[in-house]
């Protein structure tokens, strides 16, 4: 009963507009005090959780994403993708899928990806005759790949809370990310032919080569991260540092859309974001400490045993619950609340925590698209200066595609697990 009161109080704080870290921290501190457990132990648990070399990767990846977002990378990736497929029917919509997939491997954030891509692509698509709701839905759904295609900040946070290998999580997101891009691309091709959207002009050979050469420094950043981690030469944290330095170098030297005097301001912006993530993680660990000691996970395990739930039934109920929560809570909040509660049940039902992490992240992707809280809806509506109703209408078919994608990821775990099991047995 006490745990139920605590969870309801936390949800009430979030509904009232309290920041995530305040809702998590206040709930945990009050409930731990009421239960008579020592607060010093709780504080030590939170601090020790962020006293991790893996966590240092977070500010570095945030810094890299900040420089890549403001360094003209989105436009350059779009131009390169357009050189390949822009001349097909509905080519600009297909460019949106391909370019967003590439940018997602750089940004690590759904909102940043949607914002960067939407700023360039939505006006261009509308000018070429694409329906604005379709354009909003496409960029919104494609933008969610920012948290699925590695490196992903959400994967790092999940790895820290669940105490799972971040490199394995990164590998687990590769094939699902490519599958999501394929599903979106297939829908775009069919819909564009049905609507008769125009094709663009085929670039000259010289222009084709120029655009592809120009995008190479941007693509080299995520490639250097993966090469360092999986060759064993660098840790996740060291690779994140390399990515941050490389992002500054690429933005200053190759694309020259960032002035040297702007570096400190951009660095400060990145550090503000990293600081916010630090507070969220610290209080999420405190919340996990309370949940674990409250007996909620144990009760959930006993309930699963008593009801004789099979794996598919548990995952179905969990997905439905997370989709509903994602409609009313921030996507990160859903992850931070659900993870510590569910982890003990995974072992009981023989569900791989790496597989569950990808299922959780796909649910977070859907949360970014569903009203009334979906952040991508607000971002894209503001960029396009479109009413929210248009953004919601445009998202409907893409949410349906994401639901199909979620079913595939949930019930075919090898989609997520084949690559990490093969490369990191």
C-alpha cells in the first residue's frame, strides 16, 4: 500500500509539471524516510551510481551532438542522400528517411534529430507539393531513430540503471534501427506513388561525387566511435571523448559553419544538457533504490508466478502499459520508472535484459509521437508553424507502423540479440 501511494504521488507530481528529477527524488526521499530506512545509504547509492567511467561518456556524447547539430551537418547529410535517391518519385521523402538514419547515428537524441532534420526538410517538402501532415509525421517518426541507432544516450542511461553492457546495447540497436528505416522507407515509396509526388533532378556526376566526398567527415565520427569500441582500442567513454573532439574539428575545419568564438557558448549549452541528465540519473538511481527495498519487484515476480504468465503475455501487458504511460509522461520518465520495477521479473521469465532494453526504447520512440506529451509533436509543430492537429493527424499512420515494428522487436528477440551474440559472445 505504501509503495502504491508513493507511485501515485510521483505520477501526480509529474502531471503537475514537476521536473523528472524532482518527482523521482522527492518521492524516493519521502518514502524512504517513512519506511525508516537510512537516508545516508540512499544518498551513497545515488552518488556511487554516477561515479562511473561509463557515465562520463554522457557529457561527451552530448557535446558531440551539440556541435554536430549546429555545425551544418544536417544540411550536408541531406544533400548527400538527395544525390542518391532524390531523383526517384517521392525522392525527397526517401531522402528524409535516409538522412535521418545517418544523422541519428551522430546525435543520440530523438528531439535533436527531429529538430535538425525538420528545420531543413519540412519547408523543402511542402514547397515541392508534399502534404504538410505527411511531412510532419515522416520527420517525427524518422527522428525517433536518434535514440535507437547507436550511440544513444537512452541506451547509456538504461545500461547504467540495469547494470548492462553499453557496447552490447549499442550492437543490439543496429539491426532494429535499420529495420525501422526500411519499414518507413517502404511506406514512403508506396505512399508517394499513390499520391503522385514529384521526383527531383538527377545530379551531375561531378555534383554526385562532390556531395558524397563532403559528407565523409560527418560519417567518420560515428564510424570512429564504433571502430574504437569494438576493436578494443577504446572504451565507451574514451570513444565519446574522441567523438566530441572530432565533432569540434569537423565543424571548424571541414564545414566552417561554426566560428571559433562560438565554441565556448556551444560547449556551455552542451554542459547544461549534460548536467540535467546527471541530476535525472542520480535521482533515478535513488528511486530504483527505494523501489527495490519497497518490495514492489518481489511482489511483481510473485504475481507473475501465481498467474502463471508466459513470456509473451507479460511482454504484451508491459507494452500496453508503457504505451499508455508514454502518452502522459516524458519518454525518459517512463524508462526510469519501469526499469527498476521490471528487471527482477525478466530473470524469472527468461527475458534477456538487452532485448528488453531495445523493447523499452522502441516504446520510448512511440511516446515521442503520441499526444498529449509527445515532444516530437511540439518540436515539429513549432518548426513548421503548423497547428498541433496537423502534426497529430500526420503521425497516425506512422504510429501504426511503429506499433507493427514494436511487435516484431518484442516477439522476435533475435532481431536485437543476433548481432551482440555474434560479435560479443
